[in-house]
C-alpha cells in the first residue's frame, strides 16, 4: 500500500457519518480509498465531508512517535480473524508486535470487581492457554482482564484491546501493564484515534474487537447485563465458541456466567476444557460485501446508476427486511447498479443494511 493510499484509508475511517461497514462498501465499489474520498461529496442526499488530510497525517505521525503503526482492514498484516467481522475496524492502531495478532487466540473476560478466586482462575487459565501456544486476548480492565494478561505474560504472549486512544491507558493503574504487554512480544490495539478518552459508549466497540480477535471467548464471573456478557453475545454473533467458568449461585458476580452455561456455553474448569472445543476456524456469518477491495478501475468503467434506478429499488423496499438477492431478482437492473443505488440510499439515511445481506427502509428518507 502506498503512503497516499494509507493516508486516504485513515481519512475515510475518520470521516464523520461513515462507519466501518460503509467504509468497506465504499472500498469495494471504488477500488481504493483515494477514489472513495473523491466520490464522498456527491454520494447520497446529505453532505459528507472527508476527514481533513492534515489531521490524519498528524495522527499517523503521532502514532509513529509512540512506536505504533496502523493496520487497515482487507490488507496483508491485518488480524485475519478480526477481518472476518462485517464491521471490522477500518483502521486499527497497534503498539507492540503486530505478529501477535495472527496466531490462534482465545479471549478471556470477566468482572472488574472479581473475587480473589475469580482472578486466580483467570490468571491460571490464561497461563495454561499461553503455554499451549495460544495468544490470550482481553480488554485491560481491572479484575479478570488484568489477571488474564498477567497470567499470559508469564508463559507467552497476550493482546489487549482498549476503548480509548493508545495514549490514554485505562484504568490508569494498568498503564504499566499496557506498556509491558507491548514490550514483551504482545500487542495493544485501539480503534479510537489518539487522545480519545475511554467513555462508556466506546466499550461495546472495544468488546467486539476482543471477541473478533479470538476463536473463542472464556467468561469468568459476569453479572447479568455486564460488559462481559456483551462480549459473549458478540462472540456468538461472529460464530466464535463460547466458554464459561461456573461460580457460586450465591455470588451475583457469577449469575451471568452461570446462565451462559445453561444456554449452552462450554462449562470450563481447566485449559483442557477450552482446548477440547476450540475450533480451527470460526463459523463466520456470510459477509455483506467482499472482504477485499477489487483492483482500481478506470473511472469510465464505473458509470452511475441508470436514470430511474433509485425509483425501481425504492418501490421494492419496505420497513420489513428483504434479501438483496431477492431484490436483484425482482428489479431489471444489473447487480452493480443495484449495489450503487443501495450505497447512495444508505449514505442518505433512506435504507439500512442488515446482517445476512438484507436491506430495509429506515423511514427517514
């Protein structure tokens, strides 16, 4: 990837109103981030201003000064398991060794206010999994996460996904642990720009990275409606294996993890319980669009949708989701024209693309 294309990809990822799924669609349609940025202002029914080039360049320089680098979805070097997610981060900032993101990995998450027994279990499990050759992934939070990182560091490598920028370790008392992970063969990753404070709304996005980097997720002590259960749900949606350590029914910190076992998660007491059920590859859901961008094409080979195409597509849509394949069969347009119309309607806020390659009207356009 050329420096200009890398800068354009970061600008696209930082453009307000363009999320991870939309970035992938734009790259698939235009073949490069540079061409996608050029097309943004004329797409959809609302103005879309690309993120400034100077700001993206400053962010790249600041990350380089920290000793980090960016990895871009759909390109060599990007974590292969994470790249399977429909909403994989378009730009992932990495401190440490990016090679730690490629081997087989298992995530270990749990309560921030974990009991002494829960922390011990997490530390011992992580150490045993690391000795078995797995990379242990967690979220660098207090309690179970920190114990998992420490256990893995004693025997192998670990990866931490954080909710804020790489220059904003959270919680502050884990700043030394973050630095140690990056220095001892592991990696620390973040989707948020440098300087971003780890606000509550950022943690679910962090949780999807934790789940996406791993073949399976082990939950130790999770209360109902906890962040760990969000990670468990995201893991299941991504086709990953789910494990849970049983706990006392008298401890509210264990009710969520015990319920996972009732719902079919693998009961886990030792690393062998994980190794026996960890797959070679995830059962990923079909992607909404091709994961790899096609090679750049001359602009003349990418005509706009034909006149009346928007009306044909809108006439077939409603508030109930319909498969894009059904839409293609019912309208008299080429697949390329339908995808172009859907992209513009999505940017305008008129339609919503849903899992399973389905689409529905939003009622806003």
